C-alpha cells in the first residue's frame, strides 16, 4: 500500500528530528520518523559493538554511559509523540518503560540455579547470576517479552488521520505548506 502523503518519505529531516526534539513531549510523530531514527541509532551504536577495547579507565566508562544516554533518551519523547499521533495520552509510555523495574525485580527475586545465566553490565560493575527455571522466573520472562512486543506495537500502531487533540496530522503538514506557498504565489 503506497502512501501519497509527502511527509512519508524517510529523509535526513525525519532521521535527526528525535535528536533535535529530544525534550519535546508535545505534538505528533510519524512511523517513518521512528524507522528512520531506529536506523540512525542502530548505525551509531554498531560502532560501539564492533570495537571491543581492553577495560578503559573510569572516564571512558562515564563517556560510554553518556553516549548510551544520548541515544536512549530521545526514544521516550518519540514514543510519547507517537502515542499522541494515535490519539492516546503520553502516559501510556509508562507501560513499556515498566520493563526496567521488572528486570530489576527479576534480578533480585529470581532463585539461583544453573539453568540459565543473567548478566548485568554497567561500567565497572558486572554481575552474573545463574537463574533457576521456576514458574516465577518464567512468568517474569514472559511478561518482559510481552512488554517488548507492546513497545513495538505502540511505536508502529496505525495513526489517527487528520488533526486530533494533540495537533495537526504531521503527514499533511508538508502538503499544507506547499498548498499555502502555491496560493501565495498566485
């Protein structure tokens, strides 16, 4: 299905928009913006995965954490704007963000065992734990996987066509600007 909306073109403007609007929780964002930013952040993070240096001094750990925050933070306002595009409140973003506290709960409450291993790396802090495959850990893992699926669905859900309570349709913005420019010339 081809879209005739002019804003539905993946370009540099859409690619860098989440970084430029990293603290803007108002307005709406398109699915194309999500896909373009995902491609950009995947390429940016790929370099850090390929290069595996020896353990660096603490300054480099701090720089690595800062790099991760620079690429992780814009996803939160982007999700809020995507929810606005679907006509939902931005508070729905708390649903997929609950992955973090659930992961911490799983880490501390999962009984030790030899079935699988969980690892947590944060700078110089490295924790490894063998986890037993109990109903508790299996249910938490299923919930975490379900939340990840919900996260993807919320990013890619069908938008509201036309204006809604969160603003004008971003897919029609370019078309409206062009029409106004043509009328102004006439």
